[in-house]
């Protein structure tokens, strides 16, 4: 090993916050270690299109190592952080059955969020979520298998339950998911399976409050509702889910909906990794941070993205959105560089370009810079263009564009394969935990041989 010449920055999470922090530190006088449990970055806004057979998983994911291939000071470690020792300035990582201890001079935590079921254990047990690529593939497999079963079901009520798809949540994710599901079942699955099961598939969107898209103005909320209903989605407002089972859900008014598919898009909370920082947490389990993105009482520790709780000038917390995570990640990286140079750090200033949500073909709503309100085809084109530009990698952009054009012209969803992974025996053996085995560097530290100056150049 060579002696480290530069301060070491460890970044936990290769989502938008962590990725853009690492990009801001690339080719700068710091050593960077980027840690994530996956070896790829996921473009989460398009996960619903993977789940509804519109895109291949590889088209919304990009290898992290390839992103930083030309950045010699950035290294990547695939693993899961299990502990943070802010006093000793080191993190413990479980990777391939081995425990590693990695030191840091500065730490950026960008572990994102998890689905919030608001204490409803039944829903948590039976609902599908859409937080990562694996979730999208699991949901795609599930939907396709249900239609295969429905095609040969003799009981029509059972077949109807199999082909009734329920989405909970009236935010952008819920609307996008419901619209895409309806187009999938109406234009593809109904034609392929309809002659066999003779059942009209249904998509139902359930929202606990009396309106959709709460941050949007009334005009766009009403436009979203009209577009959903004109598409064919059944919308249920002001009637939350109070009970869930494998074959039905029950709403607050007592209505029972037979279904084998409950997709939860009704809220998120900060990643449980927030617990490892040992500080009081704010609403949604988020970590309160200073405007510089530093954690109070945790020297040289920054938190960005969905995990960070920071209020704007009006006293409202910044939303858990991708643009916020990106801008906070960049600011944290720049503030670390300023701190190294003994320059004053800057405070977070959010540059908000507006919000938008797509509903289906030629259907969307957009609030550009919170001034211009767009609906229908124009808003849909704006949504497509923005997401195509911010997608990582030219190859992915090209493939997604071709798929979108093909889907638009033919209504076809080509990725309709049921592919479930069964681990090979060699994989199971290789990934089996091997006790408390540690890396060589970790073993030295545990034995009392500290190596704070030893580099391990290994870190839209």
C-alpha cells in the first residue's frame, strides 16, 4: 500500500445524491470511495416502465465503475454499510460475506429512502413496492404470471381478481404506474389473454385524500383526474386502504376489492441507515442538517438527498425529489473541497425548475418553474424530453428513445418475459457468511495497528 497523499471522502449510496457528489469530486485532490449494495446506478423515474414491460432493466441502469472509468481518484466498493463510527471516522461494510472497515476523513451519507407503510403491517406484508430495479422485475413477473393463471382459470370471479390491479397513492409515481398498467393490460395483455379468460381487466387508483397531486394547482389536479379517467383507470378518492390480504383489500368505507396485486406508492421515509448516525431524527425519519449539509454534532459528516431534513425560507422541508438530491450532493462535495482549502462553506439554495407527472400516452401535467401550466400532449412531450436528457449514458438514451417510438407506433411492450433468478449452488456457497472474517486492513485496525494514512485506492 502507498501512503495517502489526499484526504479521503467516503460516499454511501450511488443514487442521485451520492453519484453527483462523487462526480463533483472526480479528478479533484481527494481520494473517493463510493459504496453501494448494487454495482449500478438506477434511473428510478423509469422503474414503472420496467415493471410494466415497457423497458428492459438494463436500459434504466448504468454500471458505476463505467461512470468513473476515467477518474483515477474515485473507487467503487459493492457492499452494504452496517455501521458508522463517527469518532474513529470509519465505516463497516459487509461485502461478499467479508467485513471491511474503511476509514474516512469526510463522509457523505446518501442512502436514500424506503417505502413508508404508515404502520399498516398487513399492507407491508402483501403490497408490492417500486424502490429499486429488483422491485420492478419482481412486479413485472408477478403481473405476467397472474395473467397466465387467469387465462386458464375456470372460475370467472377468480380470474377477475387476478386481473384487477390496484395502485395506492395519488402522487406522480401512483399516476404514472396506474396509467402504464392500464395501457399494458388494455393494449397488450387483454388482446393476448382475453380470448382465453374472457375477463375485462381493471386498474384502480386509490388515494387516501380528496385530490390527486397535492403540490399541484387545482387546474392541474383536475386535469390529471380527467386524463386518468378518460384513459380507463378507476379512481377512488378520500377512501384509504385499511386492510390488505393476498386476495383482496378493504377500504375505509367497507368496500372490498378482490385483487392479487396491491402496488404501494403512497409515501417514503428515510433509510434505516439514519439510525447509525446516532442523532435525533426529524419527520419521516430524516436527519436534520445545517444549510451546508453537515450533521450537527457529527464532525465531517454530511447527509444529502432523501435522508436529509432541511427547511426552506418558508419553514417547509425540501421535498424528497431527485433534483434536490442532486444539488445537495454537489454542494456537499464542493463544501468538502472548500473546507480542505480552509475556505468558508456555502449554504444550500435550491434551483427549482418545476414539477411534472405523466399519466399515459399523450397524457401528462407539468408546472414549469411554477408559472407555466401544461396539460395533455405538450406536457407529455416535455416529460419525455426531460427524462431522456437526464438518463445516464448515450446507449441507454438511444435504446429508451427507440423503445418509446416503437411502443407509441405499435402499442407493443416487448419485454414480456417471466425471468426469475435461482441462485447457482456455487453462488450460494460463495455468498454464504464466513463468520467475522475481515480484510487485512481491518484486521490490523482491530489488532490495534491503526493505518489512518494508508490509502486503499480501491471509491437526472
